[in-house]
């Protein structure tokens, strides 16, 4: 199975990227947070990969870091949580915030992620509360790391919009409107969707 890909960003959209590796284009699904951090088309990139084989397809899921990949594996081990929902969860909160919310049993925060209902959030807490504490984040076990609110949330949002072809001034205005509507503490995915709504207005 494919474990990693190193090539050039060929193109990307809201859900996936095509990586050109020696003339072969690999279509890879990523979380919104990872997509926002990818380089521009034509630039080199290296991704960790998990291959999911189904009866009718072979899907590739990509990650920019080992903790994100390991958390994806934990999420997909939960009953009724498939790869697509796992990516959706990873799109809503940074790895550090997500592990913290699960470890603390913060169901309310988890249900703010688009597509995550109360039952799913409760299952995540029930099945992963102890397991996420064993994840190593930046060389420190999650159980001993301090939860960090990423200072670059707004810049990531603007970067993601610019990567989709919007002008920086438009992206900044849309990001500001999104934060006013949803609140600056809202999950990245919600802010991203609100930004797109205002841009497509």
C-alpha cells in the first residue's frame, strides 16, 4: 500500500489535491486545515498517505503530520466513523484542540464540527478518551501537552481562500465577516464555509 507521496502539487480544490509524481497524478483527500497549508500548484509537497480499499474504489487520504495521521486512524476505529467523516472531524479543529476536547469529554465542542451530532461526539469520547492521551504531539504525549489555540487560524483561512483563486483583499474581508457571524472561536471548517458563502453571495 502507498505510505507516502513526494511530488508536485498539480491542482487542488475544496476536498482534495492531485499530486504529480513523475508524471502520474495521484488524487488525495485531505482535511480543510491541511489543504489550507498546502503550497501553490507547481510547488513540491510531501504527504503521509493512508490507502483505503473498497469494493469499487481505492482511496488515498493524505496528512501533513504524523499526529494528524494517527488521529485519523483512531477516529476511523470508532464505530460508524468512516474515512470521510474522520477527515471532516479533522477539518473542524486542530489536532491539539481535537485531542483536548476528546480527552476532556467536551461533547458540546465536538458537536460544533459540521456533520458531528451528539451521538457521534459521545462515541468519540467514549471510545477514544484514553487513547488520545497516548498520542505524541510535538514530542510530548497529549496527556502532558498544554492545549494551544493556533494563532494562525485567520491566516490559514485567508490562505485557503487565496489558494482557491480569490484576491487577498477579498479573502481578508470574507474571513472577517465569517468571524463576525460565527465567532472567532468557531471551528475552521465553519469559518471556511461562512467565508465562501459571503464570497459567492
